[in-house]
C-alpha cells in the first residue's frame, strides 16, 4: 500500500493487522513518513479544535440574543444560518481563485537531512559537515551561508530549501534552476519543492508542469494530484 494511503487508512480506522504492522515499522524507520504522519495528526487536531470553537461561539451568540421562551425560534435561526453559510460557502468555493498562500502553507514542510547524517561527536571536520550540522539545528540562515560555499547540486538543493524556509523564494528558485535534474538523486523531492516555491513566485504554468511530472507515480503522487486539483 502507498505510504499516503497508509496514513489515510490509519485516520479512517481501516488498517488491516498487516497494514498496521507496516505502518508502525515506517514510523520507526522512515523519517519522512513520520514527519508526514505527524503533520496530518496535528492538522486534524487543529481543524477539530477550530470547528468546535467556532460552533461554541456561534451557539453562545444565539443564546445571548434569544430569550429563553423563544427556544424553538433560536434553533430555527441556527438552522437557517447554517444553511445560509453552507450555500454561500459553496458559491464562494466554486467561484474563488486558488489561494496560493494557503496551498503553500498546507503543503510546505522542512525537508529532513537525508543526504549527510552528522555524527554527534562534537567535532565538525569540513564545510559539508558544518552545513548539514546547522541545517539539522534548523539554523537556516547560516545553512544558506555554508551551502553556498559548497555549490554542488546537493548543496544547492538544501540551500534552496533553507531559502524557502526563511522566505527567500526568488533565491530558492535560482538555486533549484541550477541543479541537473536528470541525474539528481533527490529528483522527486526537488520537483515537489520547486513546485511549492512556484506558488510563492506566482508561476502557475511551472507549478502545473512540475506537478504533472509527479502525479502518476512516486511518493508525491497523491499530494501532486491534490494540489493540481486545488489550482483548477
């Protein structure tokens, strides 16, 4: 089963015993999978909390405005307001332009260091060690400085991610454009993060080109298809 489908099945409560064992194994051994699962878990909690708070606020508002004897009318008003909100919300959904900022926020997560695990010996031996050491510490401003000194495709990729994280999206676009995509070991990740960066630079044509390269297979298959649908 695809990793994204495993996560979806977990939240739906439909994992088989075999799939559950695979799910637990991935949580322990796959840093990207763990990060993805944690993101979805926190997002789910945030959505539930937000919906509860909004509903509570709405009901309290009706309680203050409506006298006790008007109990039936109060709930009629609640129902009417709900129908109106759903109707207007649907109209807005079908007519609004894509919210690129929202799509970016929903999809961007810092990329883990998969290329050069730093041994925690307390001694940094070279520029590569130093670059990945500060990257692992989430010191992205200094990571940009150190990756700039290296300059190979791998360094450009992590420099681009660092630039995205601190909001320098034009610099990230320049870094990604310099990488030889055909021979790059992290090609799928590069295409995905470049697409996300295009959300910030406003290049819709390039976003779609990148996502179409990912939507049919690979680890970003479901995400790419979902993001493409959000752009239409």
